[in-house]
């Protein structure tokens, strides 16, 4: 784990003679995403054909017949699509009911025709949409890339923009417009889609194998085709087939739409007789059933896919080798360069990829073989990539001898281990990481014996965290940690390294209760097995400091960070990336304990060094710029703090996107800096916006969202909205107690802020009670000389003075 700096607080009183309301300062979190996903689906039906004519019962409005779509990435429709009339009509009725965004989920078993149904719907009602965009949603970490593609097509951003920028701009575009349709294909669970669902009055279609979509969508279960519609499908595509033969094939294929479509495609291309086809299909199905599999859709599809695979191998052995290779990668676009890397890494003279030996270094021949895989309906080939559908992959893998499959996996694991896109924290490298990620996951690094692949998998966790996809990162880190702990042992170096990445993910998710036990166990094991000064041990020791800050133990965090920083300078050198991270963490820790002058000294130094080593737009350099703004504010240089805060926020938005956790933290610091120079109205405007985005991106109980809510209360008080300010402050306090505990410094800040606001509204008795509680606990936890403790004492004195003044007035009135 390369730790990110903690998020310090500030106890300075605001400038301009306003009431001293405590505020929280945000520092940076991690990353954002980039590049473009394709959202492809395998078209087993082979050649592209024009879009289907609108159904007769769904007329197209002539007023919009000639309108050109602004964005349309759906693959060509199939004019021979048949059946599903009732389902299409039901979809239309549900989506066109009016009101807010209509979300409809279509679920059912694989191959039942979910994708074909929503595609037919989109083409049937094409004239009703200006925007229709297809998103492959199986891996939630890749959705952002496809939003980037949509934003690029709409002209909202350039092709290199980060996916979090795309998320914000595309969602805003859709909110302001209607006549749009988003299709999330093969989604797994509602939580994966919830952050991406736009507001507005458009339509959303979801396809999924799972059924638990009721919390975010209306649902429709898609079943097998009725026999009459299955026969109609075959007779429409195969003009010379009799209804009797069509009925027999439909029976053999179990009325499954995708299997029926593939059968029609194969019979058209190969010219095989119906009798021979049915015989071959029966023979292959029996073989599958002999292995104990139930007679469901996949079996029929598998039998049809095997015929195509055998025909491909007979025509082009090298193409079959490409298919074999891709069947062990992810069901996402495989760059041709990756095919070449894997093939050339193997000993092509003796490996199962031997047929590639003659073509792998000849681009024209190589592409001809790759194209053949697509021509047989087994893959989608476009733009330098080949994509094999997950079902076809499963069929192909099943037909490979286990020994051959093991050899292929070994080659692929070894080759993937050598593919290093570069520093996963560097946003310039994220497009390459985005392309590699699904194939790393498909290699199942949790069970690999290849140490280089394990290293690459851990880098992938860092990439996901840094680009802001922390939940998928946590899931991957937890899986690797648990599996490696079982397979390799709890003291293995890779197990312990996975634990450090898991700590990072927990911290960014705000799951503080999980941090301390994992860090303590990992650090103890690393000291025992690696020693105190090993870079891995130092990394976890630095994690412990971050955990201490998260838990509010600021003085202990500073002690640990100073020790780790000194040792990293000695062991790694002062410009090593880990050393620079420790320096930045130290600057933040110093600010937490109130040593603002030293915090500024360290913060300025680490910022200069990070810019020199990494460049000013590297996410780590942006983190240090944010730390510098905090330190400047701590020593009272409010104007310069605002200049730095405005600059770093602009750069965070440009590099990471405005909804990235780092950019949100930077926006929070900007709001605070604006208040520091007396620009209270703009501070409130920025503060309200960042709070709304924090809640949407991270959830209302995330510690960063709580900080934003706290600062919002302060901003409201400064512009005279004391009633609303107190309502927000009381809500923040209740949530802080629930999330952080009663004695956490952030909770006590909330108590103190609530006391100040109560006092300003004349509720002096409860205000004094809260101030006394905050002062007592802060003095015990942080010491009497900590700035926050001093501020609590000052607040308590002010409330006491106000109460004394009220009592004096009462006595004067009684004497008179």
C-alpha cells in the first residue's frame, strides 16, 4: 500500500470578526479513471443488417423521423428479429409512462434473449431518442470508461478525459435533456449501477442474470421463447427450412433465442443439411450431458458453438489458436498487442499456440486470422481488439484438454505478469490499466502461483483506488488477501502486501472499525519476518499513523510518522515515492497537533520535491498542493492559502474529475479558504455544492461527507442563516456519534460547533453543557495546549460571559 495522507482539521478562528465556528479541512483521497470501454456483445447472428422496422403497433412519429441521433453506439439491429411482441409492448408502456427517469430491468438466464430484446426495443423506437448508449456493466469498475465514450461522442469532453469527469458532465447533460436511452447490459447488482443512474426524464434499460433489481427498477423476467415464436425465428432466417424441421431444431435447442440464432447463422454459412446438423448437435449434447450438466440453454448454445469452433479450426488453425488464447482472458476487448505479447512470450514451436508461429509477427496475416474468429460468429473484432463473449469462452474452454488448458493458463499468467502499464497512481497511465484490468481479473490472480502476476494484481488495486473506484478495489483486495492467506500463509510477503492495500481501501471507504486490527496484525507479522526497516514494514507502519489519525489519536500519529519518515530517508532516500508520501503525511500530522509553522515548512518542501520528481499534475503532487494550502491557512496566510486552494482545485477537476474524492476534498478546502478571507457567500455556495456531491459519491455517513456537512453549518452561520445552521449541526453530531463514536475529535468538533450555534440563538444552558462536554473530553484526549482544546475553552468562556450578562440584567430589572 502506498498510503494517502490523513485529513487534518483546523481550529483557527475565522477572519472578519465573525463568530468562531470550527471547520474541518479536507485533504486528498485517491485517483480517477480514464480511457474508453466498448460495451460489446457477441453477435452470434453474423453479418450486420439494417435496423428493424418499427412494429406496426408502435408507429414512429413523422415529426422526428429524420432526426439524427446525437449519440448512438448500438450495434446494427437485426431486421429478422421475430417474436417478443408482448414483451416489447410492455417495455414501451412502462418506459413511456411519464415522470422521472424510467428504469426497467430485464432478467433471465444467459442466452434467453435479454440483449436482443432491448436492442430490438431501441431500434423499434429509434425515432424517439436523440441519445441511445450501450454500456457493458458486468464489471462495475469499467462502467466509467464507457461514460467517457458517451461524453466524448456528445462533445462534452475530449477522448482523454477521466471517467469521473464524464460521470458528472454526462449526468448533468442527461438531467437537462430528455429523449435519451441508456442500456446497462449484463449488470450484476443494483449497487454497481446506482452511482451512474442519471436524473431527468429519459429511459434506462438494464439486462441481468440476477433478479434483485426491485429497489432501483421495475423488473421483467424473460423466459424461453414459446415454440411458435422459436419456429418463426428459424423460418424467417432460413428461407428453405420447413416448419417441421424448424420445430425439430427448436426442440433440440430448447427454444433458446441465442442458440436458435447461432444455429440459423451456421446453417446459412456452412450449407450443412438439417439432418447432419441435428445429428451433430445430438452427438455433442450427449457428450455435454455425460459430464453431468443439466440440459439447459448453455448446452444447446455450446453444441452450436462447438460446430463453429471446429469449422474455424479446419479453415484457419491460427485463428483457432487466437480463440483459445482469448477464451482464457476477460470477456472485454483484448488489444491485438496483448495477443501478440502472450503469443510471443510462449515457446510457439512447442506450445498449444504453435499455429500462431507463422503469423504472429506478420500484421496482415495475423489480422486475417483474428478476423476469421469474428466471421464465424465467435467474437467481435473491431478497432484493434477482439472480444469473445463469456458464453463462447466457456464453451471453448470446456473443449480444451485439461493439460492443454493448464499450459495455456501458465503462458497467459506469465505473460500478463510482464505487462506493466506503469505507476498505477499516475493518471497518465490509467488508460492502459483500464484495458489490462479485465484480463488480469480473468487470470484469477487469487489462485496463481506466478509472483509477478500477484504483483500486477496488487498494482491493479492501487489503480482502482487512485481513480476513485474504491469499492471494487476493496472487493478485489479482500479476495486476494483471504485467498493468499489460505494458499500462501498469513506471513507470506504477498499476503501481507495485499493486507496493506486492503487497509487503504477500508480507509478511503470510511470503514474505520476495520482498520486497526488488520494494521496491527500485518505490522507484527512484517516485523517478525522482514524486520523493522524493510520497505513493506515501513509502509505498514506509515499506515498505522494514518489509522491513528482516522481514529483521532493525533499525537501518536505524529510520533509514528516522524519515526517512519526518518527511517525511510535513511533506507530509501529522500526523493523515493514512499519517502515523499511520509513527508506529506508528516505535514498533515503536524497540522493536526497544532504545530502549524513546522507543518508549513515540511509541506512546502514536499510539494517542491513532488513537483520535481513527478510533475505538478501527478495526483501525488496535487495531494501535496492541498496539504500546502491547509498549512498556509494554519499560520494565518489566508490570501495565499486561497490562491493555492483555487489552483489545486482547478487542477484536480482537470486531472481527476470534479466528483473524484480528491477533487471533492479540494473543493471543501476551497470553501474553507473562501471563508478565511471573508467571502462568505461564495464559501456557502461552494460548501453546499461539495456537500451534495460528497453525499452522492460517498454516502451521507462517510467521514468526508460529515466534514462537508459540518463546514456547511459554519458557512450558514456566517451568512446569518443560524436556524438552518443549527439544524445541520445537530444532524452532523448525531451521525458523528453513530459513525465515529462520542469521543472522536471530529465528534467533539461537532459538539463544540453545536454549542456555539445554540449560544448564538440564546439557548445558553444547553450550549454551556455541550461546550463543557467538548472541553473536558478534548483536554483528556488531546491535552490542554491543543488548539482545539483552547478553542473549546474560549467558547465555554464566551458562553459563560453571556450567561453572566443575562443574570446581571435580570438583577438590574429586579432592583428597579
